[in-house]
């Protein structure tokens, strides 16, 4: 018989986590409360910290098509190892850099999509995962051998995932001939091929066309870089983290706890992004810790336009901030910014039906070192168990690893996604929605459990 669930308001200001350190590997793992899980992932490097805000350009194709050589030619660096043998790139290689005329980008070189054997299948799987965070795709085809079935499959995946892409015919210096195009594709200047249908034979495509290049001689490389610039997503200046929450001359108070889980010597990415968004809007950002909040509010001549807090101290902060002052969290702002706020609000109703034995996936986009009282692996799971009264089973995943099959889960609880691209966050959301699994944001679920969800969402009405 299913157990009736009694929902209990949770006071998140009270430490409820076990007293032992919690470490979690980057892959999906079971979390047993009160125990340490070996194999903690290393902290992300500095390039990775900013990569979520860069355009990701992936180079795809079959083995020996010259993907790595094209990457090196485009970047002007020996970014990728090249050789005459097949399958030189065993793993995806990423590099954050400035690339004119594109600006800040992440260049990704991928293994051959036609790789074979058990190890080859794993490499192909990795390449497919790269598509989930690719903003612009470059399909590199060996002009001397022509387009293969795996090239056509890649084009189909680009179309399914709505990824802007360009087809590059490499090794034009060796072929001495032009590839065959359909009748509707008319030769244009600068090695540019307008594309109504792709060169695979009638498959509709959103490719910006096809280019002939030589990674060896440099022919067509500059045109390729310029063409990539035309595929860059158009920036919406109004799409910011804070929007109109703190306009010119207005003050926003940001509550940033400095505890054991806080990175040494710096603020976490959502806090950095929020501060920059407020400054860009001409607002004033006042940064405080929880104990200084009341004094900060009292010291202002006018009430702040909003208070933005770390979600884990939502309960205690809400008791200090008067109802007349809007209150929300960094995580909720990130959910709105990344495009999954509405889905998260719809999914919150799943908490009412959780029962003994249900599995919850706690998912994070980064691989920070887990410590005692970690928000994703300790605090939220314990608060969930207390709130629902159910004996829940908690799994965790972090970094780039996200399970494709989510049918075993009653809900996915996801961080704000500050360390992964919007495209990757939305891919994860779609995986959950397509499998009828609620997809809920950290901040939303904490606000619900502390009974301040309505207030935290009302604060966003000005955006």
C-alpha cells in the first residue's frame, strides 16, 4: 500500500545534513546519506568557468576527413593533434579562446563519427553528447572521397537539434575537382554554395551552405571564419540575468553566504553574473552575508529594489526581508535566464505525490568538490525527505554526464546551470519532459519547501 505523504514546511536555516564529507563522482551515483562516496571530480579549470557564456563551435565528420587540421587552420593554433592515420582524435578536445571575427568561443574537435569497435562506439556516443552543447556545427567532408552515410546522419542530427551548420569540403587542393551539387545550388563567389537542399541528395537543411577549403594551403579558411560569424546567434540586449530588477540608481542587496562550500577567494558564478547584470543596468549591487542583512536594509535611505539570496538560506532571509521588498534567489534567476523556469514551476507539483521508494535525480552542471553540507547531495535530499515524509532514494550526476534514460525517476532536480550552455540545459529539460519526468530547479524546490515560492516568483514580475 502506498504511504500517504504529509508535506511539512522545512526550515532551511537549520543544518540537517550529516557531519561527514560527501564526495560524488562525475558519473551518476547512488547517494547514501551519512556516507562518503569516493572519486570526487576535480574542480573545473578557469577556462571552463567562463565557457557557458561562450559560443560553442563543434567540428564533426568521419575519420581522416581532416577535422583536426581544419580546426588548427581556423584557430591558427596547434589545438588538435593531427596525423595521416585514421582516428587520431580519441576524445573530444575543447579550447576556450578569442576567435576573430567571432569573439569569445569554445572550439570543439570531435572523434570520427564512423569509428568502429567497442571503443569506437563509446567515442561516437561522446560525439553525440557534444551536439547537446553545440551552438554552431561544422561538418568536415573529405572532398577526395565524397560524402558518406555517417556524414548524412550527422546532417540529420543537426536538423533534428536545430543546430545552425555549414558543410566544409576539405582537401580541395588534392581533388582538383569540384564536388557535385544539386541543380538548385548555384555556384557563388568566395567558394560559397547557397544551400536549399544539402549535398547528400535532397535532405532539407538549415546549413548556411557549403565551402571548399584546404587546411594545408589555407584556401577558403578565411571565408569559413567569416561564414561562422554569420551563424552566430543574435544577442538580445534585454535578455539579462536580472532584467529590470535593479535599474539605474536602484539598489539590489545580494546575500552571499561564505561557508565551507564557498570557493576560496571568489564568488560563485551565479553571483558574479548577477553582479555584472546589475552593473550593466546602471544599478547598485550591495553584497552582504546573512548576519549583515538586517543592518544593510536599515542603513539604506530607500528600500532596495530587490533582495537576491543564495537559495539555501531562503528561510532565514525571508524572515528578515519585509514583505514589501521583493525577494528571490540566484538559482531562480538562473532558471529564468537559461529558459526552464516555467517547466520548473509546472514540475513542482510532483512533490505532493512522492512516496516511499521513489528515486530523485539531483543534477548539476559543474564538478566542484563536494564538502560537508553540500547543497545538492546533502541539504536538498534531507530537506526533501523531511518535507514529504517519504523515504526517497537519491541519485546524483554532475558535469557533462546526464543519463538519457530518466524513466526510473520520479523527478529531476537541477541546479541553475551556470556552468553549462543554455542549449545543454534545455536539452536536459527536454529529455525529462519527453519522458514525463518533472524537471525542477534547486531554487524553486527550496522556495516551495520553505513556503515562499509565490513570493520569490512575484519578485520577477518586473523582468
